[in-house]
């Protein structure tokens, strides 16, 4: 389990958050209106002290009950106006912001689907999951609240301070006293909080990964009695997260202490000084009342700055984490423009990549010697292989003629699965090239390539969907029952018809559990349902009993007759399906021939096959 790069250091929260603009743009009108309304609402609150001043110095001092009632009415109306305006703000932002969140989440999911397999090899799924959930929620909260209120409170504080200075500049300066230490604390706090916030959010990702792994691997966990150690691992991570959260809380408490205490002291000082000056007759009582109630009205805007800054930092971290995924080059970027050469994301696939997709005349190709699948000097090493290690595939040359089926045999770990993954470009070759009917696969648009090449992987994955939907995934849109039935027949997966709801039965995580052999046959059906031109099967029959295997083979032979196929095989019986066999050894194709020839001439092949035979019989 690996977490991703954790760079926090000194990033600017503002610059990071500005990256959200493209997503916010569509709702900017509403957001700005809402902010403006909030500013007006907040400043309405500041008029209240002025009315108080008029009330105290006028009707109250002059013992005029009618005037007092009028003043009270004004105050009531101001209060109502403020409340209504804040209500309008809420109403303005709620819907557009949930849209922004949904948009960003959809964007993330879309990107995850398009990122190369090499990316998913590198990233723990929990990290991706937490970015799509917790982080996006933090962002929505930020857009709804701190973003507006940092502005609103800033303006309110400014206006309030001006009002106080106009009322009485001496008291105003007393109130302004703590400004510098408070700002300094905020700056220090921000930097520290950013680091801890990042750590906390990464730890949420790690925790998600552990939960996910233990849910998916619950059988292994239970089977080996590891529930205790698994729970311990969880508790440890959760404890670490708790520690980080507590550190966040401590930081927040410190800044809160400073932000609340210092202004409070200043207000106290202003009260004493003001009272003395009223007694001396230098100040009217009304002015002091107005002054102090303005100061009190500013308490909330000042106090809230602490957690608004905290939420902003968390949002900046969330943005950073979001864009770490979004900035990865998707598969398609590697095509044509050549911009997608981010290290590790895609291998450099030679000059062909840069030249874009050239139209190649089909007729010429078919007639040429390149028909079928051809590997030419293919080298490949995994982007995350230890540095200095030799390439896993080191100059593979192999030609599978059109219509031929070729078995691929090799010791476990020799790179068979890797080789098959190169054909649909799940990974990019490091150098060399693979051609289909003479056309470099790097020049074929991925979508077209993958519709022409069908694959069945070693681990048959079924999705939470019906059997039919799972199989028809391999067919072009619009394929239906006839294709489904034919594919199920070829893969000898007729058991599907006997399921509770036939081929509409839901399987996968949330549905009916199938046996390994059943899943393998459905995966095989998925591979053949689209009548692909090229078929790549990674040990497609390994989980079947001898009789079922023979039956599948008989049916598969018909399919293979007019398909060009590469079949990874461990057992002689599977090898016999193919016209010829290639032996993968030491990163190269060591020998090609019929099963019989190789058995006779190649010691390694004979050893591999005989060992297997004893094992499987
Ligand atoms: N995503 C990956 N990143 C780095 N190394 C990998 C990755 N996937 C596989 N490998 C390594 O590549 C080597 C070949 O793996 P591969 O799955 O191609 O073998 P295989 O021939 O299919 O073996 P088997 O017969 O057991 O299925 C292994 O040593 C494996 O550790
Ligand atoms: Mg394999």
C-alpha cells in the first residue's frame, strides 16, 4: 500500500484555490450576488449602533416615549432586514454549490477511468476514494462559507473600524491595538495548520485503504484468523489520525484564544476609558453606547476568522489533493500531440507516437507480410520497477499470422500477462513496436484498438450488474440476446440460464457469488461476444475441470478458426488449442513451433510442460 507524494511545504493557499475557478465560473454570478447580499446584510447590522446612539442622545435623554418607540421600530426593521438578507444569501448559494461539487466529482471519476493502468498501479484506491468524497465535501463547504465570509467579515471589520474611528478616534485606536499581534498569530497559524491539515487528509486516505482492503479481502482475513491484527492496524492508523486531528484542534484553540482574548481586553480598556471621558463630559453617552455596540457587533466577524482560515487551509489542501489526480496525463494525451510524456505515466513509444495517426491503406496492409499480430523488438519495464533492474521484456519478436492462434508459455513471473497487456495498450511499450495487420498500435486510436482486440484476464472481474450486462460489455452497443446466447454457448457458460433470474441475475460484489470457474467462463464469454478480430486470452481455462475444459476447448476452436489469437497457457491441454506455441524466457521469445516440436527440441519447454502435467493430473 503506497501513499502518494506528500508535498506540503510552502504552497500558497490562494494560488491553489484559484485553480477552482473553472468549476466555479458557471455559478459566479450567483456567488458574487450572494457575497454582495451578505456584505450588505452584515453592514446593516452596523447601522444598529448608530440608531442606538440617536436613541440614547435624542429621545432617551429628552424623555420622549414616542421617539423611543420609533427607535425601537427602526431597530426591529433593521434586524428583520439583516435576517432576510442572510436568508437570501443561503438560498442563492446552496443549489449552485452542490452542482459544483457534483461537477468536480464527475470530473474526477471521468479522469480515473481514463488514467492509464500504470497510474492505478501506483495509487492506493483509498487515497482516490477519499479525494472523491471527503476532499470534495470540504471544498463545497469552503465555497459556501469561508470564501464568502472571509470577504464579508473583512469588509464588515473595515467598515466597523471606520465607524468607530469616526465616533471617537482615541477609543478607536485602543480597539485597534491588538490588530498587529492578531494578524501575526494568524500568519503563523496558517502555515502550521496547512501542514497538519494535509497530513490529516492523507491519513484519511490511508485509513480508507485499510478499510477497503479488509472488506474486499475479508475471506483471507478470516481464513487466516487475522481479524485481530487487521483491527490493530486499523486502530493504529485511526489513532494516528486522531493525533493529527487533536493537533489541529490545539492549533485552532491557540489561535482562537489569541483572537478572542486580545480584542476582548481592548474592548474592556475602551469601556473604562470611555466611561471616564463620559464622566468628564468629553463624550456623549450615546457615542459610547454606539461605539461599544459597534465593537461588540464586530466580535463575531473577528472571532470567526480563526476557523474560517482553518477551513480555507483545509480547502486548499483538498484542492491540492484533487488536482494531484486531475493533473495526471490521461491515456489519450499521449496520442498525437506528444504532450502526455509525464514521467511514469506513459512510456515513450517511439517516433510513431509523435507522428500522430496516419491513415494506412488497409488493402496494402492485408496483402503484406504484416497481417496478424507482430511484436518487433518489444521491450518493456514497469514504470515502478526498481531502478537499474533489467527490462522485464527485452526484445520480444513474435509474429502471429492472421487467423492463427498462438499459445504463449513461460515460467511463472516470466512476463506473459505483461506481454498480453501490451496489445490493448493497457501499458505502453518502452521501445519496439506491436503491429496489427501492419499498423502500429500506437497509431490506432485506443477506442478502435480496444474494440478490435478482446481480452480475458487472469483474474476474471465481474461488475455489480446482471450476467448479461457483464458479458455484453465485450460487445458493441446494440448487441442483444442472440449474441449473448452464442457467447455463453462458446464459453460453456450455459449455467447462466439456470440462475434464479437467468441471465438477468445480478452477480458481482452485491449480487450472487459465482465459483471461480463460472466467473472465468463468463469472462471468456465477454471476450468472444463481440466477435473480435484479435483475441488475447490470459490462461482462460485454468479454473476448469478437465471435462469442462475439453468442452470449452471444442467450442473455442470454432471461434479461433477465424480469429487471430494469443493465448497464455500453463497446461498442455490449453496449448493444444493453438496452432503454434511460443516460449517466453528471459524476456525474449526463446522458441516458436508446434507443441510436439518444442517438446522434442526444447528442454525448458519440455520441463515446463511435464511439470505441469504431473501437477494437473
Ligand atoms: N504493475 C506492476 N508493476 C511492477 N511490476 C510488476 C507489475 N505487474 C507485474 N510485475 C512484475 O512483472 C513480472 C512478470 O509478471 P507477469 O504477471 O507478467 O508474469 P506471468 O508470466 O503472467 O506470471 P504467471 O504465470 O504467474 O501469471 C513479475 O515479476 C511481477 O512482479
Ligand atoms: Mg500471468
